[in-house]
C-alpha cells in the first residue's frame, strides 16, 4: 500500500502527487495530520484557520468516501504518526506534494529519514505553484529578483511545452491531473474513519464567514479596474483557498487567462514570492537587503498596540486593521498602506507587523506575507524604495474617496469618539523616516 499525505493540497481533484501515487496501481491510503507542533503553539483557541482546515478535511474525507475509500486524519506530531504508520502498515512508499516553508522542509526531512530506515521511498511533487524557482531562471542563470522580467520569463516558460485539454491547446504546466481516472486504485474502506473535531483538538468555532472557492466571472473580468478600491467587492477573495490548496492553482490560472490579464499577473506574484523564499530562505528572519537591518527602529510598544487595534487616528489604516481583526482578511491596497504606516511613519520593525499579520490572516502564507512586508519596508526584492512613502491622505482620496470602506469598519469615524489627531502625522512621519532610513543605509554601506 502507498500512503498519500495531504498538507497544502486539501482536494481530491487535480492533485499532482495524488495522481502520481494512484497511477502506480498500488492501493493508495490518503492521510492528513493535524500537526500538534503547529496547533499547540496557537494562542487563540478560536482560530478561523484551524476551523477552515478542519472543515476542508471533512469535505475531503467525503470526497474519498464517494469513491468507496476514506481519508485517515490524525491529531499528533508527524514524526510520531509516521513511526506508527510505518510499523503498522509497512507502506510501499509515501507520496506527497512539496511545501517550501522552512518548518515544512525540516519536518519532511525528518519523516524521510524515518522512512529511509526501512527503505520506504518518500516521493514529493510540485503542486502548490505553477513553477518552482529552478524552472524560471535568468538566461545567464540564477533567480530573478525583479518581478517584471520574472513575469515575462514565467509567461514564456508556460509556452515552451504545449499540450491539449478539453479540445483546447494549453500549456502542459496548466493541464489538470485527472485524479478521478484512477480512483479505483484508492484503498477500499468499509467503515468511515472519524475526522478529529475542533473540540477534540481544544479549539472552538468562530463566526467568521469563509468566501467561496470561485469568484464570480464579472469580478475577475473587471478586476483591473476594481482591484484597488477596498470599498468594493473587486478582488477574488480566493487567497485562503490557494494557500490551503482547496482549489488548484492550475485551474485558477487557466480561468484567469480567459478573463483578465491583470489577474494572471497577480497569480504570478504568488509564484514570484514563493520562488524568492525557495532561493533565499534567509528572508524569513533577515532583510533581503541586509543594510536594512541597520535601521534603528523605535519599536514603541504602545503605538504598535494602537496600530494592531486599529486606533491610530489614520482612518484608512484603522479600517484595514479592524477588517483584519474582524474577518481575518485585509484588502491588498490597505495591506500596503498599513504596512507602510507601521514601518515608515511609526518606525516599527517590519517583522512585528509581519508577525501580527501571520497570527490574523486566514490566507497567511509565509512567502507572500514576508514578500509584502519587505516590499513595504523597502528591504525586499523589487521593493518600494525607502524614499517613496505612502501619503495616507492621498491614498484615501484616490482609493476610498467617499469613505465607504472607512465607514464600514470604523463606525465612530467622524464623531468625537474618533481621535482628533493621528498617532504620527504624515509630514512629520515622512521626514523622520527619510532621515532615519537614509542615515542607517549610508552607515551600513560604509561599514
Ligand atoms: C504586507 C502584505 C502582506 C501580505 N500577506 C499575504 C499573505 O500572507 N498571504 C497571501 O496570500 N497574500 C498576501 N499578500 C498579498 C495580497 O494582499 C493577498 O494575496 C490578497 O489581498 C488576497 O486577496 P484576494 O484573494 O482577493 O486577491 P486577488 O487580488 O483577487 O488576487 C488573486 C490571487 O493572487 C495572489 N496575489 C495577489 N496579490 C499578491 C501579492 N502581492 N503577492 C502574492 N500573491 C498575490 C493571491 O494568491 C490572490 O488570492 C500580502 C500583501 C501585503 C502588501
């Protein structure tokens, strides 16, 4: 029997690793592990992400049951679960899809070593992205660190291998893996295996609504015109589905190519940041541009708290932070504005903001979150230069001129309950940031 281990790919259809496992002809036992190494560290026991994963695993189990099989879901530490499975089942092989985060890489290495002791192969496949970093490289070799040439090469690479699907010519890289064709090779199970409930794992349900797997076609068709306005429903809201693999990124790119070119480019940003993390894992803790680690952050804890709570007195920043706190998602334009306000006006280390987003975002993905934060701080690849500091007032005028977004999330805005002055006013904050950044970067270059 072959084990297929689901992680960031909580779906049965169009799943690269599962397809490969099924194709071997050996009966396939699908599993999922609610990882205690991660869950035990979560401070909030009403965590919408755990709830979303638990629900998605239930759905996945149902999909397997429809094929006369089942998913076995464990609650434990992966290494211990695999030690038990190895001894009880002695599998022929373990198949999975690759995960590029440092914790996942270390975890997989430990599992591989455990299986190696019994000569059980651990096979892993690309599924989470369209291209891994070694597939989109500069002509002269080496990874891209600037988005636009990366995006052009990404598109060219797509066209290098053509195939056909549903009577259409499409890139091989976007072709779905027809998992259903081999569903007969799933291990047959006569009785269902219960999936651990939230309560079993010490968690509670939340009342946060999870957006659907597919955005309406009209939203994507107008995406280039609506995506920057946080008061409108102008973006897809599929980020958490992509993050947990409840949808296939290949399917999303295929659809995007038919509907809107700008939307395709956003999905390429996702690959870009994943590739950066694959190539430069040090960005997890350090600034990509090392000289930015010389910035003398003020790191005022009280101001940080106010930023987290959405009480800075800057309406668009407060609206963003309250949206994040309430629904676990923030509009991209406002992610940029809130991140810029924290790292430039408040002079607080980007890692603090990154950590707060990581705790709250339903779509939290290390690569994109780190990329977004380092972009805002100026320290990342292809980042906003430090001297371009968002003016929150002109951002408000441009992207939320009727204050629709602000009024939705900050009901007391415009009353005497709302702060009369911002925590740090734009002109002062801008000039201070310019001075501090310039000096620190100059010093770092000279030493
Ligand atoms: C400071 C900061 C932190 C961020 N943290 C995350 C994060 O943890 N997880 C995350 O998925 N995205 C993150 N983003 C990127 C972006 O804000 C979200 O992907 C987007 O807001 C999700 O909403 P949507 O699905 O409606 O996006 P849409 O605008 O509909 O875009 C479609 C998809 O393209 C991808 N995408 C879009 N923009 C980006 C981008 N700039 N970088 C990478 N992928 C992108 C996402 O997968 C998204 O779901 C961050 C951006 C910033 C500035």
